[in-house]
């Protein structure tokens, strides 16, 4: 992590803490800038398709005796492409919100408990058993609670989607908290789904990488940006005996 050196020496020194804040902001802006080029490209595809299908509709309707089924298919494509563009924009809102992040002392377990009911409902709709394993006595972290919850929900959603895509006996997701090695609190979501191949494992945090027909591929990229805005990290490890674990590590308050 590029800003780590500054973080270490920042404790108690206001000018350095301010510098740290500015550096975080710069790295956040850089990520958004990097993503903007990709976003422009990704949005251009559905928009071009929408324009083409709209022109096709016009031509079909101008032709005497044209087939309504053809017009219907073109309209269906327009609706589908619009949904895709809207999905991309919806995911990016979370990222632009991270610009005005409010960092306050946060008890990570409380933040997970607040989500428990929502997560249970979501899991049971997918026929998945959800368990929470919250370590007691964790130190508070300095964070934007809503954004950390967003990351947990992104991880959970991916697990539920992975489990639904490959139905198995006894699908399970575990959300856990623990003290991370070194400084920080780790929040982990593990499932017993298909997991990741070595090839995909290296790419899942890239913006727009998705193996899903209707995925924007932004869930994990945004989670990674949120982690970095907190001076933290996200990562993946294989679950045992099978499945995926995604985690976020947030530095404890004393570091920041
Ligand atoms: N728990 C998991 N098990 C298996 N594969 C996963 C898991 N989580 C993520 N992935 C893989 O990582 C890819 C990227 O995930 P990400 O959340 O960034 O995008 P997405 O889920 O495809 O799209 P979106 O989040 O916009 O719906 C997924 O398409 C999937 O291939
Ligand atoms: Mg996702």
C-alpha cells in the first residue's frame, strides 16, 4: 500500500494526518479517473445498440406489412440494453459517494449485526444457510459505516449468485470478523460454492471483469476502491474444502 509509510508516522501529528487524508483523496481520484475511461467505453456499447435498434424500429414501421414480431424483438433489445446502462450507472453512484465519505469510530461487529436481518432474508430467498461468527473484543475502526456495509453486501451477493449458479447440497455462507495480522480488523464472507479458477482469481477485482451474463463487473472493483479509501485492503482466498472467501481489512483507529 503506497500510503502505508505516511500512515505509520501520522499518529498524533496533525499536519501529517492532513497529508495522509490528502493522499487518500488523491489515490481515490486516481482510481475514479482510471475507471472513467473504462466506464465511457462500457456505456458506449449499450447506447450504440439502443440507437441502432431504434433506427431499425423506424425502418420496420415505415415498411408496409412489416412483421410486428421483428419490431417487438428490437424493442426488447432496447429495454435490455437500457437496463445494462442503468446498472453500470447505479454501481458507479456508490463510488462517487465515497468522495464525501464520513469516517467515524465504528464497531465492526455492530455494523454486521445491523445487516443481519437483511442478509438472512437475502440468503433464505436463495435457499442458503447464513451464519455469523463475530469475534468479541475487537478494537474500533475509523470508517464510513455505510460503505463498509456496502462491501459486505457486495461479497454476500456474489456468494449467493455463485451458489445459485451451481446448485449443490447444503449451500452455506459465513460472515465473520476477526483481528487481522498486524493492525486492523478483518471482515470475511466465505461460501462453499464453486470458488475461483486460478485464472479468474487474478482478475476479479478488475473493473468490468464479470463471468455473469448480466454482471457489470463493478461490485468487487468498487469494494476495492472503498477499502483503499480507508487505508485498507480487500482480497480473495480459496475456502476449504471448497468455495471462496472474500475479505476486507480496515486499519484500527489507533493507526489513523
Ligand atoms: N463468491 C464467489 N464465488 C465465485 N466467483 C465469484 C465470487 N465472487 C466473485 N466472483 C467472480 O468475480 C467476478 C466479479 O465480481 P463482481 O462482483 O466484481 O462483478 P459481478 O458480480 O460479475 O457483477 P455485479 O457485481 O455488477 O453484479 C464475478 O463475475 C465472478 O466470476
Ligand atoms: Mg457482484
